[in-house]
C-alpha cells in the first residue's frame, strides 16, 4: 500500500490540474446543500427506525406462548373439536387469553376461554413455561397444572395437539401458484439481507485494497456471539424486553465485528505489503481459522439459542386453505438490512470518508498526494466492513435464533460468490449480487431439488467468471483484478 503524501491544508482547496478524478469537484459541493441532504437522510432513517420500534413494541402476542396455550385446549376438552376464535393479551401480566369453540359429538357447541399465565416473557429462555391456567370454571389447581404439563404438554402428542388458529377470511384470494411464489419470496427476505451485508463487506475491502478477506463469515459468527452476549447482559439485569435485548445485541455486534475486523485486517492485509495479493489471501484464511477456534473456546461448542420473538404469522393473502403469511421479525430484519444498505450508500456517496474511499480506490497514489491517509483509511474501511459483518450476525440471531462457531463459513462463502457475481469492487454491485444469490437459492429450493442447490450456485459462479468476470456492476476491464 502506498504511503501517505503531504496533507492538504484545507479540505476542498483549489488544485490546478487535479490528478485524481474521483476528488475533482467533490470538495466544491455547497456546504448548505450537503448539510440539507444529510439532515433529510438522518430524519428519514430516524423515522423508519422509530416505526420499526413502535411496531415491535405493539406486538404483545408471543407466538410460542400462544402455541403452548392452544395446545392445552384438547386436554381441557377431551373428545371435542377445537376451533380457536381469538388470541389476545390476558388480564394479568405475562398472560394470554384464548377464546375458542368446543364441539362435542353429542352436545351443543360451547363458547369457552382459557387464560394462560407464564413464568417469563420476551427473551427469557423459560418464557413458554406455564405458571397458571384458568377457564370460565375457575383456575386449575397446582396438581392439575403439574399433571397437564408433565404428562401432556411435554409429550409429542401434546406438541402435536395444537389446534391452531382459524384462518383469516378477509384477505385477498389469489391463484395457488402465485401464492406459493409470494410466500417463498417473503421467506427469503432475511437471508437476502444477510447476504447483501456480507457481500458489501467484501466489496468495501476489495474495492480499496484489491485484497479479499476470507474471514467475514467468521466475523458474522463473532457478531452473532456478541448479540447473544449483549442480550444476556440485559436479561441479567432483569429486563426481558426483546427491544432492549436486541438493541444491546446490535451495539455489541457492531462493536465486536468492527474491532475484530480492524485488528485482524491490519495484520493480514495492512501489514503485508507484497505486490501479490496471495499472501494476504492466505493470511485471511488463517485469520478465519483463528476466529473459528477462538469462538469455540470462548462460547463453547454448544450453540446458545435465543427463543423466538415476534414470530406471530400475519396473514396477507390466501389460495384456498393456503395462507400467505409474514412474521414481524422478518419485516424487522429486512428493514434493518435495507436501512444499513441505504446508510452505507449515503456514507460512500456524500461524506468525506466516502470521497476518500472512492478516490483511493481509483488511484491510491494520486489520492495520497491529495492528503488521503491510506493506512488510516484502510483501518476505517476494515472496521466498517466488520461492522456490516457483525450486523449480519445479529440479523441471523434475530431471525433464526443463533449461529454456531463454525456456522459462518457457509454464509461467508455464499456472500463472496454474491460479491463476485454483482461486481466485487462495486458496493451497489455487491448488494445486487446478494439479492441475486438470495433469490436464486429461494427459487431453486422452491421448484427444484434442494440437495443440488449449492452445486447449482457454484456452477453459476463459474459461468459468471467465464462470461462476465467483472460482475454485473463491477470493473469494465475484460478481466478482474488478480486474486
């Protein structure tokens, strides 16, 4: 990496015959217009975040608790057909009320209800444990509740006895093929956001230094472990709110991903000054193995899983008995990924860091002459890329519950494929590649044998490297940078 040249005395100073096209004219943007654009973007992001948080705070029905409460209904009504009418918040804290119909073969239909009270809520691991149950006839005794839990709810028959909720009738009716396709697309939103963020991490580092850091999958696992640790700290203080837990996990994931990426990238990329990128590539392989073993020792080989949150299905449309649904956590994870992507694009396009990054990526020598500090910019880029990887790990925990110490490898590999397909030196291209890979996996799994999905993805990578090696939005040269 080139050393730093003489620093500019003032940002945006007029330079004759500007040697760096990416910097030319960028310092002349009127300050008032720049501040206005920044303020508008900040307001938009704040509004979207507030809407997400308000939506999350309004989700008072826990899907896991509702399932446990519904599963107890067949035991309370032996031999009856159960039809759940409504599930709502109960009259006491940590409780749900289920209104239902019980139809016996030789009796009229009975309108009944059950109020289930639970030990905990939110992110607590024992939030689905019943502490009390009452019906219109009164509360169950302690012995009856123990027998219900021990010999029914904890058995396979009890788990399979959930009568479910009545399908919502007031939704749009669409053809079955369209409903299946829409459901698959909705399910793929979190995975697409995860791939896009990891692909951007590859693009940030490669676009600046021409090196590939193969440890971003493991950095996502670091972010996942940090998310669980942050949420556990909140639980340790007695707060089980999912909003507080995920907020603490988000901060921990961003910090852990940034600091591990900056330190590891400094030694594997910044300190290796060979003209060939191969030594750095091999060093990042060692760094990924180090992170894998580091996580195995720190968090143990047993993966810690957070309980599902905000997983109640929202019906959107239907095709006969098939209901197209969407869960709140899917909306939240996809929205966080979208906000992060928009924020990163704004950062690269409208800030001093972004101008420096684009200038150094275009011509590092000319950028150094204009006062861009190359080593410091690399550390900042590594930290930002690590924060994106950590954020993807947080989304994995929020959506799927956890990630093992070796689980980041597949995510990192597929994100690298997405970055190459989209254009590994282009940030918008990497985002497009993440979307393409997520959509490809979803459609292949929906209509073709799932066991051949990864083989098809790797074959698609070979096709792109042969016919479009620069990617969809990457370099215009007939061949990409040497790797």
